[in-house]
C-alpha cells in the first residue's frame, strides 16, 4: 500500500512551496498539500496554532483509512506538525520535520514575529513581493521560480499568501 504524505509549508509561503518536489514524489506516494491559516488559500483566516492543528487534522482525516500517513512540515509547518503529532499521537505513521523548532524562542522567533509585524504594516501583497525578491536572492531560479510562479497564479485568483499572526503560541 502506498503511503500518503501530508505536506505543510513554511512561514511566508503556501502549499506552492512544494511545487519543485511534486514531480519527484507523485509516482511513489499519494499527496495532500496543506495551506495553513493566513497563507495561500486560507489567507483570509487568522493564524493561530490551534487552527493550524485543526487544518492539519482535516487533511489527515481525509486520507483513506488503513493508509499509512506521514506528516511532513517545513519551518512553521514543522512547528504546526509537531503540535498536531503531540495532540494526536496515534494518527500518524511518521513525522518529518525540516528546519523546525520545538520551542520558537530567541532570535529566530523574534525575526519571524518582526516579519509578521512588517507584513501587517506593508500589506500582504507588498510583503509578498519583498518575500519573492528575497527568495530570488537566496535560491537558484530553478528552485524558486516554480514556487513564485504558482503563487502568482494563485494571487491572480484572489489567494495571496499572508502572514497575519498573533503569536506562535495562540
């Protein structure tokens, strides 16, 4: 039986983050891409950790029974995945975390809170443009262009990723 991966994106991104990996995974596993509250298709929702856990739970419960489920989270998505796994210990067959922290404190967490505050001041569309410029400087075009181009199509459809957060512990 094929495993089912539930993929959860990082901060300031959306499920489009996984675009470069999809062609590599599709033939081997079934996939569900999750947009966290305040991001992608859920841009209009307020971000809280409790709501993230609900969204992940909806995705996991949608997988057919008896199918092995592996939850994969990157950065903020990893933090949300940890919270989900802690509150639903028997729901998963595996948990993969990349660039995630169990306790978001210190300079890294302060940086993300600062980015959330800046997003509130600049507005989501302008901050997304800033974010895209930063991604273009940090990553090669073949890695970031699929993420940005898919997100641009989503934004034209009225789904711009937003990073409205009260607190990581909300």
